[in-house]
C-alpha cells in the first residue's frame, strides 16, 4: 500500500490590493506591484483601487506579460443597507469574473463618479444597492476592509458587549 500523498498548501491570492491610483489608500506603482507578485511566484492577484479603475488596464497588461492572472476589481463606496443607522457610505470590493463583470464594474464606477457624487456627503461617490443589483452579472462581491458594512456591524456589536 502506497503512503498517502502529502497535500499541497493552497495557493494564496491577494484579492484586495490598492495601487498608486487608490488615493490615500495605496502607494505602490503598478509595475512594481507586478514585479513583487513575480518575486513571490504569485499565480493571480486582484487590483481593487478605491473609487477608481485608473490602473486596471495597466495592471492587467503587466500581469499578462508575466503570466499572472490579473483580476480587475474596484472598491466601491456603497450606501448603507437598512441594517445600520449609518449616514456614511461603506466599502465593498467588486471583482470582475467575466468580461460582462468588467463592463459592469466600469458602469458602476462611472455611476458612482457621476450620478453618485454627493449622495452621502461632499466627498463620497456612492453607488446604491439597486444599481449594484442591476449590474451584478459577472461580478464577485467581497465584504471589503474594516469599513465594510458587515465589519462595522460586528464592531458595533462588540462595542455594545464591552460596555456591559
């Protein structure tokens, strides 16, 4: 009887990376980011700049040169659901799974930066959930960073528990 094969660890894929195009959230230049991915033998990574897609094409093309699966994404400002009483937008990561998803992410980013201006304050470019539902095809959605709505609900519940 042969010994069981040792299982290989799963590949780690960064699905939430900001570049120089993510104002005040990231600073790495796209070419340097891809070089770092190469040095770490990454098979894939997602560029999810906050409120912008300015580096998406450059990132994708640089990844193609290096045989890395460059995933195009976007960290959106989203209006709160009725689960919270927040007056501030939350963050939500949207990843393009297909060409349709890429087109939908472009549409959502455009909506946020045109129609969504000042929906929730002078510095927010916000998409609403109805717009996300209308353009959800081919998109994978992640809960985002600590400014995601789910994270904020959990943090507020933890704060409530610590008061007792």
